C-alpha cells in the first residue's frame, strides 16, 4: 500500500493546531432544522484564540484599508481601533455607534447618535459622522469629526429615522441605509438608500453631498427589490456599484443583491437574482439578518442574529456552508473578512470571535 506521508503530516499538523489554538465544531451538530446549524463536508471553520473581550454589545466590525480593525462598541459609546493581532491602538468616544465603513482616503463613516435641544426639549437623533483619520496619523481620539446627517431642519423634524448601514464604493461615493416609520411619500420615504458623492465647491474645497435616493426600491415591499427595514449593507471591492443588503422588515427575502447596469437602454439598479433562483433567494431563508460581509473572492457571509448563525454563499447564490448555534453565538450582528480570517461581532456575548477555514491553515 502506498503511504501518503504528505497527507498524514497535514492531518497531524491540523490536529495539533485545533487542539492547541482553537475549538473545532462538533460535526454531529450539523442540522439546519433544529436552529443549531453547522457545516458539513470536509471543511470546518476553526475558532482562533484568544477571543477578544471587553466590549459591550458590539454591533459592527470592519477591517479598514490600512488594514486596522474597527469595532462599533455600541453600549460603551465608543469606536475601538485595533491592529490585526487584537491590540487596541485607540478609541473614540461617540454615542451608540452601530455601523461603520471606511473610504479610500481613510475616513471613517459612522452611524451613531447625538443629543440636542429642539424647542426647549432634549432630543436624541440618529446621525452619520465622518472621522478624518489620515490628518492626525490615525490618532483616532483627536481626529476631526464632521456630522453629515441630520443636516437640515427637515431632518430634525424626523427624529424616528435611523441610519442602519453604510458602505463605500471604489470612487469614495457612499450609500447610507435609512429606515423609519414614514413611508407614504413617493419622493422621500424613510426606508431608502441615500447616495453621497464628492462635490467640489467654487473655492476648490471638497465636500460630501447627498445627491438623492437609489430609485426603484419599494419602501414597504415584501418582494424584490425592497428597502423595508434594511439592517446592513455592503459593496464589492473593485470597479462596481453593486450592493448587497439585509432586511429585518416583513419580507420573505431578507437578503438582496442589487446589480448596477449602465447601458444605452438602461442605467440603474435591478435585482441580481430572481425569486427562488438559488439558495440565497429562497423564501424565508433568514429570520433576523443583522449583518453581512463579502470576502475578496466575492463570497457573501450573512449573519442571522435570531438563528445565531453565519451563512456563506458564493457569487452565484449557492450556499457553501453555515455554522453557529446557541452554544457558540448569542445574537451576532456583524461580520468582517480579511486575509482568510472571519471576524464576528458576537453582540450579546460582548466579544469578537475569529475563525479560519481548515483548508486555509498553512
């Protein structure tokens, strides 16, 4: 019998790594029907230690372009900046941050809150901020901050509006996902995707300008495309304006992909997939998806908070795997992916957990 020494060595190395550095999931827990999904086949996600603790209900995590890691440490009212080893490099106090993105000028765009006085009454608003990290060499504590929303008197008359997600395109334009209770207006329903672009003033100064809503989204739609309760949003790397977002409104299709088309016949967004075309578009596939991320290969990771689970799909909408369960997560809200490592904001456990695919172990 021919002995495959290379394969044996790989298996021994894998076993040592799992025993010493992480926790391998119990393959017997793979069961999508009992609310405790896990993954099947030969590929497993291995948890890396240590778990990053010290957070209080973190609701978002991103890997920036430096690359540093940024955590929306929501109930601690701060943004935490870490290196890839998990060492905290700095923090920035800001009220209840829930969503983060970074442009290619290294500005952080943050959804958070602020308090102000309106007609003599203290009022809390949801807000979008931009933090200029590059101007202070990433000393996040002292970085200049600018509030982009709410900006106008009209904005202040809608205190129930929330900004649930933000994402940046390759040209530094960005999209804000807004939700709210007023959706009868045809021109400005609360449930919308708002597009910001760079504008150059007469004096040459550059500023971010709200240029409008992405059209064609039904603010209360139960089908596709819909903006009913968007909970997170991500764009792809590269020269594309495609968007993927999750929804927590009443909709059977709670993860949707908008494809941007620019042709002589049509310019705008259409749904990438038709209903039930693939695993991604199966009705009632998700219960409470609060977050998602996209890796460098275009794979999509959806974080289902109610199911305490992570679902991975390829760019064709085929489900590749899922894992999680109540023994691992407690209402996770966000994911980020960088250099083969998957980061999960395990919100109700007040921690960040990292995973790596067994096939990616060197």
